[in-house]
C-alpha cells in the first residue's frame, strides 16, 4: 500500500489555517517591492496598452488623443495598470507560496499533474496574449474605428469661390520644423494637428496644437479608463479561452471526456466555436475566421494531448506500481 509522504507532517486544522495565513502574508509582502517597481514603469505600460487604439485612430484619419472625464481617471488607470502588472510579474512568487502550502498534502503522482499542467498553461496563456495583441486587437479596433467614422457620414457640399476671395495656405509637413519662428503655422499630418509656435526661444520653445480629423459621421474620442477596462476584459477572455486544452485534459483525466467523444462531437464544436467567434469579433467574415481558427485549433489540441498523455502516463502511477510489484 502506498504511504503518504507527509504522514509526519499531519497538522490539526488550526495549524493549517496558521500556515495558510503565513503563506498569504509572504505572498503579499513579496508583491510590495514588485508593485513599487511597476509604478515606476506605469506610464510606459499605459502607453503600450493604448498604442493599438491610437494606431487605429491614425489610420482612420482621426486624432489619436484619449480623454479623461474626471480628475482621478488618468491616475486611477495608471494605478490599475501598475498593480495588475505587479500581480502578473509576481505570480510565480504567489504560486510558489501556494505550492508550499498545498504540496505537503499531495502524493508524488498528484504532484506530477501540476508539473505537467503549469508549464502548459503558461505557454498557452502567453500564446493567447500574443495572438490578441498582434492579430486580433488591431483587427477589432480598425474595424470599430472605421465603422464609427463611416456611420452617418454625408458628403460635403462644394461651390465656387466668390470673386476676389483667396484661400490662405498652410504648409503640410510630416514632422514639426526643428526651429520654428514665432507665429509660424503648419499642419502636422503625422499627428493630424494644426500647430503654431507661440514661443520661439530655443531654451523654452512652445508649440500649441489643435487636433484635426477627417470628415466622419462620428468623431471618436475614447476615455482612457473605459479603453483599458475593455482591454483587460479581452485579455482575461483570451487567456481563459486558450486554457481549453488544459480543461480537456482535466476532464479526460477524471473520466468525463474521452478522445472518441471529442471526435464524435467535432461538428458541434465547429458550430459552438463559430458562434463564439461571431460574438467576440466584429461582423466582418475575416475577423470571425481569425477567431474561429484558434478556437478550433485549441479544441483539437486538447484531444491530441489527451491521447498522448493519459492520466496514468502523466502520473507514472502504473510504473510505480509495477516497480513496487
């Protein structure tokens, strides 16, 4: 009969609760310095997160500026991004403390499941986030910004100039001039701004700007807090969706799902993935296909992994029993 490795470490409930309290305290204390460092990089993290939206706005000929509608909105968003980054970076430390609490109560073959699933889950999460930021997010934002720009747009009426009227001209530049003179005006097409120099002193040169936008049905100005909240929601959704193979493995290991069942219900999975892709993505076919392909790929990957790594192979329990025999 197999013996529990932690027989000598059995503790009453009160001692377990005390150990849990200690591990939680260690986890939180370890996150404090990480959070302080993350706050130092919070502005860079926020700039990285809003860049996809700014890029989509620029492509649509819209100003790439975000707004805040309350005094604390930008600061609150900055703190949220910094703290979430601290939790993500510090998650190995948090998991280590959790593992130190749980591991003494597990058999050797039970620990092998964790050793197998943890790297797999980490890789799948990383792939899901890269897929979101590199492929899906640009497609979503480009479509949504373009849809709002064209919605309700009407052609502008034109007519002949009255006699004697001469329109002023403003130079259109790809970048600001290096040494503008006081009062000089130009249009920066990269920033979509009409700019004027109000202080030409080299030591304190100052340029004021007015954002310009292409003719549009709806002028788009996004609140930074709403955009970041949407982005975090998508991040959690994709990180969770890419855990499908892990869920399939767990269901297979406890006997609720078999590879033959996955094959039998493949047509149902195709339909479910198509519905999810239609819900998660904008209405254009390309976006839905881009979402449907990885969802089906994850479903198939779960079946392949379940065939390659059945429970007895991962745990090594059969080999241990043969060795004991």
